[in-house]
């Protein structure tokens, strides 16, 4: 089994975190994740919370900028009501917290104001993105390139804790979300899903249905505006698209990829400038250009913030004018593609 091979190869690192969590009982943990937390992030937080509380710890869940629409839908459909705290409240709660656990992000900028408290204490990272600054400064980290963060949480707890049917269902939900219902897969994902269903009685149908929601009118309008403002450039054999919206950047980017772009960048400006990138698997396979490693961290640094993500999905935040940031992004991409042509 590929899953057993993975656990054997990485047992030392997994056991290091297991030993810490099992031997340090009675602590106060703060579990936090990236802005606009998605179902993979929220599911990871909920499972870890239940595990740590079973060891007589106190756990607070921290959201830098709340939940995204999909997470709200999942929690509502699964009848889960959990209290979260934001960075404003954290300034008073921080003194109570012994250790932070960061899930589903390796970039400090994605933690917003909460990063100011995290860096003052020992912290743990469990993340499946391209390794970033948070991992290099952590006390302990689990950082493996799997499709979803829930897979890492499952592998951490698999031989240590018994998942309830609801917890198994929550875990399936996170995996389904980040894999886009298995559009993206890794070597372990189906074994994990099989165990969650057949060993822990996770409800696949319930998990799948919890992610279903009719797109509301504001998201539909954002997609249409994104398409209306679309700029298309052909670089060699690749179609590169750029646009700007005020919200739903990720949804707009996915829609434009579905329209036929090889890679797309969507920028928005609210309190800060935010640029979201998406590309096809085929683009990454042919060019070896990773948004999370080769594009978004560079953009984040240029605009005075930070960035990171996956090979096919990334984000950067900072300041600047949208038109200027998109020009910079296209220049970075074009230079990288030209280097490939010259090889």
C-alpha cells in the first residue's frame, strides 16, 4: 500500500509531532489558518480541535478574516456550530495561549494581523503548499505535497486516534474540496478516502452534498464582470488571461480557466491589493512553472507583502495599482517562459 510506504518513509517527522501533542497535555492551543478559510482548512482545524480537547487541552480556533462561502455552507449543511475568534479578540486572548498550530498555509501574509502573535511563541505548521517562511521558523512542521491539508491531519492522527463518523465525514469534505472532487489527486488520496469510509464510517454522500450550493447572485456577477474585463495575451503556445474584480477572485479565476485559459491572474483591491493565480495541470507539466513557488512569492515581495500557494493555484497580497501589478506579473511570467524557449 502506498499509504503505508508514505508513513514508513516519514515516520520520524510524524512521530515527532505526535510525541509533542501526546506528551504536552493541559495546554492552551490556538489553531489558525489563512484568510477566508476554505473547507479544507476549516475541516483540518475542527479535527485537530477535537483531538486536542480529547487530551484535556483548551483550544481556540482563530480566523484572520472569517470563512469563505463554501465553508459557511459546509458548516450549515453538517449542522456544526463552532465559535471562532478573530485577530481583534486575539489581542486579549493571546496571553492565554501556550502554542499555536497553523494549518493550510505556509505564508505569513495569509495570517493577517494574527502573525504578530504567532511569532512571539513556539508554533507548529501542518501544511501542504510550497514550503514558505512559516515552516522555516516553526518549532515542528509537517509539510508534504499532497492535494489537501486534511490528508496530512489524517496521516498524523491515523494510528493515534479514532475518528468518529462525523469527524471522518468532515475530513472527506476537506479532501473533496481541495481536490475539486478528485480532479486533482495524489498517490494516497483514494486509500485515505477508503479508510475514512470503511473503517471510520464517514458518510461520502453527506460530505459531497455539504459542498453543493447554488452560486449566489453576487458571485455570478463577479464572474461575469471578470469575463467582461478580461485581457488576453498569447505567449508562445500559451493563453494568458488577466482581469480585476472586487471579490470572489478564486471563483473568477476558476471560471476563466474553464473558459480556456492556460493561466490567469485576477486582482482585487479592498483594504489591500490581492492577486490570485490559477493555471492548468498541463501548463505546469509542460513548463515546470509553479504559481506557489515561482510566481506568487516574487510578486508578493515586489508589492510589499507576501505570496505562495500550490503549483496550479497561488495568491499574493500587498499594495499597488491593479494595472501595474498585472503588468509586473505578466513580465515575470513572460521572462520565465522565454527562458524555457532558450534552453
